[in-house]
């Protein structure tokens, strides 16, 4: 009798745990850390610019022209300056 009681209690616990209990559910919308996203964007920009500058210099483009072209291409392709649309 005790085994049946323990078995049914264990089954009840498993049923409740697997039913998608929302008691401990996280909020729907995670908070965005602007400090982290800004740091990631700056790192990505620097790495992309370094790579593109090396490519342009290998093609024989002058330093100042390569810098200007890389910056223009980055801004056209990745528009981080815009605020996220909600």
C-alpha cells in the first residue's frame, strides 16, 4: 500500500513538473544591456574595418582613401547608429 502511495506521489510530481508550470517562468521580454551591445558593436566595427583596410591596401589604395572607403562601406552595410525599432 505504501509503495502505491509513493508511486502515485512520484507520478503526480512528474506530471506537475512536466506540465509547463508557469510559476517560475522568466519574463517575456529580456532586458537589453546597452553597454554590452555598444561594446560588441564597437569591437565588430574595429575588426571589420581592420580587415577591409588590409584588403584595400593590398589592392594599392592609399591609406586615407582606404580609411574613407572602408568607413563608407561599413556605414552603408551595417547601420548601428540607428535606434532599434520596437
